[in-house]
């Protein structure tokens, strides 16, 4: 038993009024479950029963509150172990579902006997089930955020269901292939079901960075599917260079969690030479997805542009459009899938690094979310000002590379 708790006159009166409620020891003790520390509810019930001169506790199955819900621990443990028999996990958490009328009844009893110290059946069940599952599974019970598996006991149905939490791995990727999208791209015609247009694949493109990176991890973890969360994305025909783009790979419903991340990263690189490369891959958590998705670092680009323009005129135009805010209406090329909005962005600096007849290359640093191609080409006036507009000549982006994601800058 834990530290002693004083039985005041108020507690004694409530305990006396609870004597004839037809409660089992667990539920009687739960009426005072927030008194004392380190006591089990049956221990509380025993102490209070002594204080009031005895309590006719009902058998668990006859309890007017739980109807035996706290008397089937071996069954609940066995069913949880059966549900998780093919899964590796080191941490779990427990939940339960009770009939609403039972939960309402316990609160009514607390009011009727004058107890302000009641502990809900859900809280007590989750705690006691977790304490028994720890030695039975050799795993550690804990908070919901850290759990690999969530067990749910459906009390009236006598059934245990289970939610398997995703496995997360974070890293950075470089993309060298100008035909490769970042994530799976469902066929627009069939929406992924498979049709003549996509030759039954359900995809617009044969593969993606996501699929290339996820394949070894899916195989090793025996997961069901993958989700790829990048810190933004580059155009399909753009390369991602430099130190790479941060991402989190999510593997859903993994059976195996203790995977060799370094070896799997090496397998990705060996199988995707000249297309994709990953590095700095480490174990991650669900909250890292939010961190990656909400980040908005500035980026540096290298853009090769087709257009006849004199060097001095180009330098002057860059000095006009760089370092000032630009208004970008949603580009024509993505208007079918994004809201038609006007976004204000800034290109901080831009300079010419190479020039030849009818062609030049510039490097620039821009705010997150800047449509670089449109900043160069103008997109029919949807980006103002644009380099094309200031020069007064048509320009075309031949190649675009992301050369740095500035996520590590303070």
C-alpha cells in the first residue's frame, strides 16, 4: 500500500452511503480513487470498509457499475498479445471503451454519495491493464506520443483492437534526375486505379524519390505503405543539389522496427546511382513531420535561361528585380490543383554566373514559396515584376537546380 490517507468525516459519510450500492471492491474503491497515493482501488476499499464497519462487496460480475469489466485481466492480456503477435514494439499505451450509460452511472453514484474523489473506469482500467501488460509483453507502457502500439479494449464486446503507429526516419535527399517527381503521382485520369492511359500502373510517372527511398525500408520493416514528407518540393524537371532537401519518411504499420537505418540508406544510394542520394538518415518521431512541413527556409537556385540579351542590360535588370517584393499569382502550370491566390515573395539577390550567345545562367536566393520559373518568364503577367517583363523580351527557363536549402541558418 502507499502513503496513508486520512479518513475525514466527509469521506466516512460518503463511504457509508456507498455501502449498499452493489459495488465490487474495485468500483467501491474507485469512488475514492483520488485519495491517497500508491494505493490500488481494492486496497482503498478494504481500508474504508474497515472504517465503516464492513461493506457487502458484490462479486465482480454482479457489480452494478463495471459488470465484471475489471475481472478479466487474463483475457484482456491474452487478446492484446494475440493482436500484436507479429509486431515488434517496445512501448505501448492502453485505451478502453465503456458503454456511455455505465460512465454516466458512475458519475451519478459519486454525486449521490457525495464523493468528489472518484476515478473514472477508463482511467483505472487503462492504468491497471498497462501495469499487467508490461511483464506480459516485455514492453513499456507510457504516454500516447511515445507509443509504438495503442491497444483498445472494447469492454462490452470483449474485444481488443490495436493501432500500429508509423515508423519515422528523417534525412536529406539529393535528386539528379530531371524526370523524377518527389512523391507518387497518381494518374489524373483514373486517380490511381489503373487505366489504359497509365498502362495499368495507376501512376503518371514510373517512380519517384519517395518510392526509391521507401523501398528498402518497406521491405526491412514489413510495412504496409509509405508517406513522404519533404521540406517543400522541387519541380519534376529540377535537380536538388547541395546538402539536399530535408525529409521525413513514414512507414505505416511496420511489423519490424529495429531496422538498420545506415545499411538501408546505403542500399538506397547503391540502387539509385545518378538519380537519388540520401544522407544523414536517423530515427525520427511523428512531431518531426510537423517541423519539416511547417519550415519555410530560404533557398538558393541556379537557373539557365534561353534569351538574347546583352550582359550589361541583364545586369541592370537583375538589379531592378532582385531585393524587392514580387507579386505572384498562382502559376498557370499548377492552377488546376492549387488555389488561385496572389502571393508576395522576395528574391533577395541574383547574379549572372555564366553567359553565352542566346543563353545565360544566374544564381539567386529566394524566399520559400517563390515560383522561380515564373519570376524569370513572367507567366503572362501573373508574376510582377519579372525578369522577362523588365527586359521586355521573352525568356525561357531551360534548366533549374536547387543548390541549397537554408534550413540550418539561424
